[in-house]
């Protein structure tokens, strides 16, 4: 009896753990956290980040733009700007997501810059696109 209970417990662990951290949930958390930040434009105003994130390339199936976004968010100059708390959380979510799509990317500092707000809009839009695509796949498979 004990063994059965233990087995059941192990089964539940294996089957619940991935669902909270899978691509789908990570993307949804990215989308929600990004929209939440964008609702508060004052916190973002004037923060500049290296450009390089390309929305249309991101929407294609290639993974390097999420890698770029991760690098860019962690490289915001914290001497110069007050970094909104949620940015670090989005950065951590990107790290989790990128573990599913490993790639290398390089951000060039001190080149062109863009507003953090614009980067977040593009990131949110791309995450939404990837989320919908994943959602279609899930619907087809179930
Ligand atoms: C932001 O992401 C976290 C996970 O890191 C999640 O728990 C939280 O619900 C998200 N925030 C919003 C506003 O959805
Ligand atoms: C961060 O900003 C400070 C103040 O503007 C500047 O002196 C410093 O060089 C910047 N650091 C980087 C890595 O760009
Ligand atoms: C990324 O670069 C490192 C070091 O050059 C290499 O070992 C690794 O295989 C690369 N990863 C991918 C996914 O290309």
C-alpha cells in the first residue's frame, strides 16, 4: 500500500512539475509581465537600451532574439537608470524560456540605442505570436 502511494506521489510530481515551467506557461508569464510594465509608462520613461532586437526575425521560428532580449535586459546600466523591478523578473523568465531553445547571441554595447519601452512592445508582440503558435499546436494534439 505504501509503495503504491509513493508511486502515485512520484507520478504526480513528474506530471505537474513541467507544466508550471513549460514553454507555454513561461510565454504567458512573459506576456503578462510585459503588459503590466507597459501600463506604467512613467517607470520606463527615458530608459535606453542597446538596439538589436528584431521583431520580424523574432516572429520567424529562429530563437536568437529572445537570447538578445535576455542579454539586453541584464545589461541595462543600473548606474544611469532606476531599473523597474519587473525587468529582472522578465529577464529570469527569458532565461527559462531560452533553455528550451539554446542559442548564442551577442549584444553590442555603445552602438545604437532604443527606448526600453519599444523593446518591451516588440518582445511582448513576439511572445504573443509564439504563444498563439504553441496554443494551436496544443489544440491540434489534444
Ligand atoms: C510574472 O511572472 C511571474 C513568474 O515569474 C508570475 O508568477 C506572475 O503571475 C507574472 N505577473 C503577471 C502580472 O502576470
Ligand atoms: C553607466 O552609466 C554611467 C553614468 O552615466 C557611465 O559613467 C558608465 O560608463 C555607464 N556604464 C556602461 C557599462 O555603459
Ligand atoms: C554557444 O557557444 C559555445 C562556446 O562557443 C559553444 O560551446 C556552444 O555549443 C554554442 N551553443 C549553441 C547552441 O550554438
